[in-house]
């Protein structure tokens, strides 16, 4: 019996950046839906060979063990398909550590940046040569620093 997906994700592709805005707690099925959304957005963006994966985790509440394993698979796919950096925008350090302790980033060989605001994400992306000028519109309703 298949479990009902938990957690929601909105995906927005802009220039060389894929934004995933996560809300709630994710199980495996929720992560699989997120993966499908990101893969579809990547295809619709023309399958770019160089991009950054940005996750707004302000409203994320964690996940299940199988959800974390599926998240690792998502990131491995992203790196294999051109993601050159993973940026996590966290409000709470504890949740950032939970992800690390679950092995989500094991074997992921691109920079993994943990920051606290969208402004920090823009600054890091621009410093690394990612085109994101047109992306500076609010990416999440709660994120006043997104502009």
C-alpha cells in the first residue's frame, strides 16, 4: 500500500537557478513528488548543464528516514545533471544539522551552502557567476528579504 505524500514543494526555475520552496514534513512519497517537479522544471528549462539548486527551508519541518534517503537520491540526480551548488536557506540551525546527520549530503561533491536569507543566496550565486538577476522577485510569501 502506497503512503500518502507528506510535505509540499513549489518549484520555480529562473535563469541558472532552480528554487524549491518546501513546506511541512516530508515522507518518501512527498520527496518523490518534489523530485518529479524539479526534473520537469529542469527539462522545461532546456536541461541546463550548469545550474544551482536553492532550497527555501523556512517552512520545512523535517522528514522521515525514507524521506531523507529519497532526498539524497534527488541531490545525486541534480549533481549528475548539472547542479554545481546546493544552497539551503534555513531559519533554524537545528534542522540544518538534522539533514546532515541523516546522510543526505554524503557523496555530494559540490558546494553545499547553508545560509539564513534570500539576500545571502543572491550574493553567493552572483559571486559564483550564476545569472539570477531576473530571479530577485519574492520566492516565498514569508520571505521579506527575497527582493
